[in-house]
């Protein structure tokens, strides 16, 4: 009886495979995206010196996604004093700090003010014809993007990118000495996919 059940499952599996192969266009599932590796890049940066340009290479996936570009401020494990210091600098300690402002899409975003972190973000598409600038924006304030006792994240921007190869560059526009000794990671990824 076990052999008959296994044969029945094999026949069902073969039939289902043939059905999907012959009717793949009519299914609402995008089979090309199954198993796709979502692009996610991280490099260490410092905000202590203006004018230094940090660049990451991003090979975007097979579909168009909105990528979040953000900074992770890293805190040593169990260092409550450093956590409080960095949280105060980033304006993430007081409930009254900050307010709601509209972003580029008109959505209200809660901004925790803290110190100014002036940055320039550029994105260039790379192809056989060379480089094409697709995004160039400067920022003074970043918004809260989460955190815990070892990481405080601040979002810089959301950028919609189609499948291609890109160079994403971040440039501090001022010396931010208060954050000179804080390890920081510059990250680009699809939210919830890395």
C-alpha cells in the first residue's frame, strides 16, 4: 500500500509540474522571482571627515524595488552609557523630540531631530554606455529606522531602482566629531528582505 501511495504522489507531482509549465503565464505567481536573492550591501563608514566618498556596488534584482539607504550606528554590547550618548546625539531618547513632516511622496514621516547629519547621496546606473546619474540628493536630517541595545538605525532615503548595476555613494558634508568613535555601517537593501 505504501508503494501505491508514493506512485500516486509522483503522478500528482508530475501532473502539477506539467500544468504549471503549460499555464505559467496565467498564474498570479511570478515564478522568476522565486528564490531570487534580494540585493543587500553593507560597508563601514565614518562621518568624522567631510568630503570622503563611500561607494557600494549594487546589482539590483530581476524586478524593480524600492531600496532603503540607511546607517547603522553600532554600540558595544552592554555599554549603556555609550548607548545613551549616541541616542541623545541622534535625538532618539525623548518622546517630545521631533515631529511629522511630509516626505518626497507626501507621506508623513516622524523625524527625531538630534544633531544635523548633512550627507549627499548619489546613485549612478552603470551599463555598457558608461555611468548615468539617476539620483542626487543632499540631506540634513535623517529619520528613525529602528534600533535595539546594540544598533541604532537612521534612514537616509528610499530610492526606487530597476534591474541593473548601480554605484551608490554617500558623502558626509560636514565633520561630525561627536560620532567620530562610533562604528557606522552604510547599508542599502530592500526592507524586510535582508
